[in-house]
C-alpha cells in the first residue's frame, strides 16, 4: 500500500512541525508533502489500513516524542495524544482520496 500525506496552511502565518529529529515548515498559503508510506498490505486496503504521520506504525498510539507545532515562531501547541479534530496524529482528521486499489492521498 502507498499513502501520501499533505499538510495545507491556509493562513498568513509560517507554521512549523517538529518531533525528535523530524522538522517540517509550511509557508503561508502553501501545501507540502510531509509523509509517505509504502508498506505491505492485503488486497482489501482502505483508509483505515493507514496510520498517521509521526506514529511510524499503526500499532503505536502515541508518538515517541511530542509533536510541537509553532506559528511564526511565536506561539506553539504540543501534541502528545491522538485526541481531537485537526490533530496530525489522528488518521480521522485527514480527508482521503483513493488513486488506485492500494494508493491513497491524505490531506
């Protein structure tokens, strides 16, 4: 199965994401690929077969390091769990688009 994860910044602010050694920056009004999955799957792959970025594997429910989201290097949010809407750890926070039988795009 293949999955591509995109973050969209529809604001006028610079947004940065970091966890451990991983760092991503989104310019104002920009879209960026932040994560790609390529894994072995059953023939019946669906959106539920995928795990969210920063978790590394579907078995993990909590990232090894918290995710820090900062806005203009001024304000930040620290995420440790999969709770809530618009949470990059919650696969249900993404809209999905199916390209082929086992390839999806998550935004």
